[in-house]
């Protein structure tokens, strides 16, 4: 026992994050084709450490201890393989082990770990692996989640998730995906692809409204952490997109704790208690947004982050700078005319020009194949109808919306609006003569 | 206060199904547990035992080591505690986080014999 007073609380997610670093570092030694081995060695090291510390208390620097255990295990394995290889060579058949001899001084140095984490990001997010598997693999290897934790986050079974991981590791072996940061002209495209995966991971945590709230929050945090690894690394020279995505995620994540009430009901921007917004994250987001501005180049992330920043800095919904937001949506539509962008643009327009013209624009989109089946199209229409006092039109739209919505939290939100609408209608209805 | 030995038994790989995050929560729970026992003056010592060891049997000229069964439970560690009576010692054992984080834990609670009541003989090894 180390006899320290009971203040030795461990840093949040310490082991999860350290395991992610270790898997990356060991993959650098074993090669990406032995990813599973790296994961197993890390898990073994962790168990060994915990079974001691659970009696003796954690040492002052648990990460360093854990790294030492893992390093010794790795060196043993490499030596064993080297011995095997020599034996194979002596028996005149060429072995093809790709083991890199660890140089004890450099492995697990800060820079080396950052390098390996970046390599791992590019390996996990290689375009020849399906996007679903990319996300699962990144969470398993880089972020230190267990299979059951990832399965819970994606509301799927452990078996499905395990298959996805097995396939991904197999792909790495078969396609001989290298453990390296792409160079030259390849880098730019690969950075974009990695950022897309990171953004998907973030949205997986941010938009889904079912499942465990803590896990979803962790997904957002991990997406930000992965982007920060890219932001810190000098190998990526043009970081404009990295900064912009970081800004977007930080600004959106700042509202995470305000988005739901105590019963888990979703709250609109207008209903959220803005004092719950995370001011540190907002400041970080805005600072990254500034760093992302290079020349006249504008990215989708940048526009979205700027819109998010306008919301983050406004004291309330009415004093929000809707004119700027509308013009941002106008430029966003040029880059990305997805249904959600079109709907959000209509909301911004209604704040600038009133509900009438915004509704007219939405009318013009009623034959859009995606919007026709999208519950938010109808609930957005309903909100505008209500602003114009057209409660019976609003009610019709809301009923379509509730039919199309898939998540319980969304259905609940829409039903709340239906109740509001009906109440208004009964107030307006002339009392029948007796 | 009387002395008790809590022998913690569990499967050899009892922690390997825990994720890094769960391992951390388990460790934190253990550290809090140890801290609580220390503050209350219940703890004399606590040590983990390395799971690989030897079991000696036989006799001179015929020593045997083993047999071992890898999948079986082992003593993963012990707590040497002070408690007023068996009931209190059992309560302390029940608070061990091994129960909350693994489903295979078993704790043996054994009073340490210090003095033979009938003869008044005091066992050595204690001041």
C-alpha cells in the first residue's frame, strides 16, 4: 500500500485513452497485420496492472507503469519471433515477418506515440475499409472502447460488431494497408476522408437521441480528440479543414448538456437554457474557427461552424444575427444542398423575412424525393404555419411528421407540438351557442 | 478487535472481460474501499498474489508440483483486517468491489487464531 490519503482519483478515461495510445504504439512495432496482437497485449498489460493496483492503489504515474509492462511484453514477443525467424531461415525457407525491432529509447516517447496515433488514424480510416468498420475500428483501437461498449453506442449486438471488426482487420491484412501517414498529393484527399469519418462519429453521438446518453457524449468527445491529434501533428501542413471541423464539433458539443430536459425530451434552440452551454468549448471552437480561415477558401465545415458560432454567442434566439446566418446558408446551399441544410435555411429565412416567404419556399420543395419522406420537413412547415396562425394546416403537417419520425424522442417532441396546436385551436374556436 | 483473513478467490482471467473504462472504475472503487478501511482502522494489509505459483505435495524423494487447472479459480489476493466480530468481517468482505465488477468472486472469511481459549496459549508471530 502506498499509504497516500484518499485523494488519488484517476484522471477521467485515463486507461481508455492510454490503451488507445498503446495499441497505436504496439502496432508500430508489430505491423498493422498484427493489429489484434497489439490489442491483446494491451489488454493483458492493463489486467496485470489493475490486479496489482486494486490492492496497492495506483502509483503516481499509472500510465508510465502501464507502458513499461506493455513494452516488456512487446520486446519478449519480438525476440521470440526473431528467434523463430532465424530458425526458419536456417531451415532454408524464407520467413516474412515484418517485425520492427523496438529501439527502447524511442518507442513510447511522446513524439513517437503521437506519430503512431496519426498513422493509426490513417490506417483505420483507409478508404478500402467500409465507413461503418472504420468507425468501429477507430473506437476499438484508437479510443480504447470494448466491443460491448461500441455495440451499446450503436444499438447493435456484440456479435455484429465483432464481425465488423474482424472484417476490418482482415481487410488491413489482405489489402496490405500500410501503417503510415500518406505523403505528397495523396495526403490532402486522405485527410478529407478521415475528417468525414470523424464527423460521422461525432454525429453518431450528437444526433441519435436514443441509447445511453453518457456513451453518446463520449463518442462526441472522442471525435474531438481524434481531430485534435491531427491538429497537433506537423505532418499535416494544411490544417484549415481540421481546424474548421474541430470548431464545428466543439461549438455543437458545447450545447450537449442543454439539449434535453430531465425527462430526456429534446429541446429546441429556443427552449434551451443557454447558461448550460459549455463556455470553454465555445471559446475553443471560436479560436479554431479563426485559425481555419486561409485565403478565400471556404469549406462546408467552416460555414456550419460559423453558423453554430452565431448561435453560441447570441444571448437569446431573437437577438441572434439571423441576417448573417441566412447569407451563410445561402453560401452553404452552393456547397451542400442536403435536406437538412434546405430546412435550416428556411428557418433562418423566416427569422429575416417572416414566416410567409419561408413557407412559400418550402412549398416549392414539396416534390423533393428526400424531403417528402423527411419528418423534419413537415415539422418545419408546421412551425411556420403556427407563426402565421394557420393551426389546422400546422396540425396536418405535424400528423404527417409523427408518422415519418423513427426515434421515440423525436415523436415525443412532435406530439408536444400537436398538443400545443390543438390547444390553440380550441382557444380560437368560437364557443358554440347554447 | 479481532484479526481476520479475507481470501479473495476468483477466476484466473477475472478482469479480462472488463473494458479499460470499466477497469478504471473497478480500480477507483478498490482504492476507495481500501481508503475507507484504512480510515476506519480495519485494514492491516492487503496484497495481490501472482496467479502463477507452485503447489507442493508429496514428500522427500517424491515432490510433486501441481496439479493445476488453468480455468479454475485461484486466490487472487488477500486482505488482513481487524473487525469486532465475524459479522463485521463478513460485512467488510461483502463491500469488496470484486463482487460488483465480476460475477465469479468468492471471498473466504477466516478468523485468525491468536490465543487458545482453553489453555491460554498465545500463538507466536504477534507482539
